[in-house]
């Protein structure tokens, strides 16, 4: 679909920015905004104190096309005497803060990877499992992390991904550790061009950075065709073909794959540009950062046992104030041994600081998020005031399968429990009630005591005596009186005191049975409610 409509809407709305009246900034706390933005120190609290680096997290939101910047020094080309509108591709990302951070560095968090939560970093802490293990879940709709700000990279992907890949990416993709059958210093092997880190770095170096005319490739009318980065929904990207030198209007009926076929490159990366399959792999790997990541880089593999002179406390913590300038974002040893020694020679580098200091990073405006939301290319994000932008919470590969499997287990367990309750109510409880009634009836009918010589009615003397007996009703749970004839026998009398005691036992049992029935009914209602909620969650996830 063409982006022309979106561009025209942007040009005619408040999305177009004015130098004289800049739009609101998406940054927490107006006071520190006025005080600290001139110094490019975004990661501070309302009092101007820097957040601990291990308490900070971030996630990638996606890209959008900005046709209102009014300059031509970013990723575009064009004629100076044209309309003056330039469409730059810009990156959006968000930073968060964990207000509950206790100083446990990486060991204080579990990370979402491969469709599940991995808590091996938490298990490395001394005192586990009695230590804090917070899910790093700023990518979820319900999270305890607080938004620090939304930021944009105005130069597009190249500089931003350069900083990301050589620091955090190098370790997140495992190039910093040795695994069986791989090289001594890299998971994917520094000489293995198909490894994740090397693959991403090679694609990055060949990224298209401007609206560029494709040599020898024209449309049906013989007009030139241009290419530039095309943001896609969910934070993905590809290359789009455009009919104008500003890459504002997509060429009708033409795709990047069409150009590759026409140029003879096919889908094998034989041209100077990346193939469609390579761009798909790029999107898959870059999705690792759509999941909440710590600002402080770490390794997924524990490289050593750690030490006391690390983390966030004491000297050499790496989270002291000097890291924001003098130390260039480098940290000391991670206290539990999850050290990231990156491709640029840094240890446990602060990735958010690198974005701030080494790229053309700016605070995003509401106009930026409005434009990105209209284009439908960024993931959902909710600001502190509750305003929502973008669409869709990111779900890592395997999440749906994991949820369905978990739901199936819960539903099976609930079904078994309901079955057991049904058997108890329908059969066992009924049988127990019948046996108890028979026992109580026998106890009420005959009792023994010494006969009284002065009361002929109590002396059976071989005759049959008639008396009133209390019997428990089996249908309406009421006590009724019935006449019972008892054959005379030696020493057999009716003990009224014992009958009263039996009556009290019946009443007490009835009260307990009523309580059991209420509890069983509550349990059945809870199980039905749980099944309904699980089915709803499974449907929404799918």
C-alpha cells in the first residue's frame, strides 16, 4: 500500500513540526526536561540523580517515515528545487526504570527468550530462591517498570544498529562465548559469515541509507524507480520501491523481490543489496530487542563465578556517576559472572548510554508517535498519562505454543478436579449419608438401662412396647417423629437423654454437611470462572 495518503495527512495536520513551537516531548518530568536535556542526560530522576544502570531497561518499537523534518541531511536524496519535503526513516525506542531495583545487577532479573522466561541469572544469586527475581517485562502491557522516555534516532538504522550490534548485540547473539563445536571466542565463529552476529553486521553495512535511483530499472512507462527502507507493521522493515525521488509514493505493483529477479540476483544475496530472505532473517533477529532488554549489556552464559567488587555497590560498581561521561558507559565485572566483553572492547557496556552519546538521538514528540501510529508500523506503547500509541504487544516466537500448552494442562487438571468433586457429591457423600443415617437410627431405637419396678410401661415383660422415636428424614432434611415397635427383651428401655444427645449429633452433622455443600459450590464456580478466563486468554493470544 502507498504511503502517499499518510504523508498528505501528516502535512495537513499537527504532525508537521514547527521550529518556533515544538510539540510536546515524550519524556518523564517537565522540570528535569528543562534542566537536563541541554546536557543530553536523559536517564535521571526528578531530582536530577542518575538512575542505576542495572535498573534501566529498553525496547525497540520500530520505524516510521517522517516527511516533515524539512532538511536533507539525513537518509534521503533529492533536488533542492523540489517541494522541500523530505521523508526520512527514523527509529523509535523506549527506556524504562525498575523502581524496585535492590542492587542485584543482572542476577535480579529473569529474561524472556525463546518463548519462555529464563531465570538462570536469578539462580546464580547467593541466597536463591529467597532473593528477588523480577521479570524484565517492560514489553508487556502489564509491567512494574516505569517509562522514562521515548526516543528517536534521526539518522535511521545505520548508526543506531552499529552501536547496538558491537555492544549488546555481540553478547546477546552469543558471539562472546564458546560453545561446543564452535570457535574459541565466539558462539557463531568470527570466520563463520552465517552466524547471527556476523550476518547482522554484514547486512547492516549494506543497508540502503537514502532514497536511491535503481540503475537500469524502470516502470512500465519508462520512469525511474527509487528504493529506500520501508517500515512494516510490528517493527519490521524491508526495502520499498518508489516512483518519486523523495520515496514518498510506492511504485504500483512492484516489490523488492521484483527488482532482485530483474537484476538477476534472485534471492541469493548476489547483488550489492540484501535479498528478501536476508531481510526476513534480519527482522527475526532484531526482534530480540522488541523484548525488554537491560540497558547494561550482559552475557547469557555465565563466564565466571563473579566477585564482591562488582554490581551496584562499593567501588568499581560501574553504576557510579562517572560512567555517563568519563567512563564512556563501561561497567566493571558483573557480580554473578554474566560479563559481556563486546566487539568494541568494552565490558558490560551501558547500551542506553551509547545510544545517547554516540548516535543522533533525540526525545520523540507526540507528533512522532502520532505519525508512526497512523502508518501502523510501531509496537504498542502506553505513556504515563495512559495515552496509547502503536499497535500490538510483541510476542516472542513460541509464545502462543507455550500458552496453549500451559492452558491445556490447566484445563485438564481442572477437568479432573471437577470429576472428583462430582464423584464425591454424587456417590461417596450419598453413601456415607445413608450409612450414618442407619447408624443413628439404630442408636435411637434401642438403648439399655435397668428396668424400673414402679413403671409398668417401661417393663417389657415379654410384651411389645410402643414409644416415639426420632428418625432423620432422607429427603427434606427435617426431623420427623414415627412410631416404632420394639420387641420386648431383658433390660431394654428407652433412654430419653441418649435420644436427645443423638438429636444434637444429627443437627451438628447437618450443619457441617451444609458447609461442605457451600464450599463445593464455591469451588465449582471458581473452576468454571478459571476455565472461561483461560479460554478467553487463549483466544486473544491466537
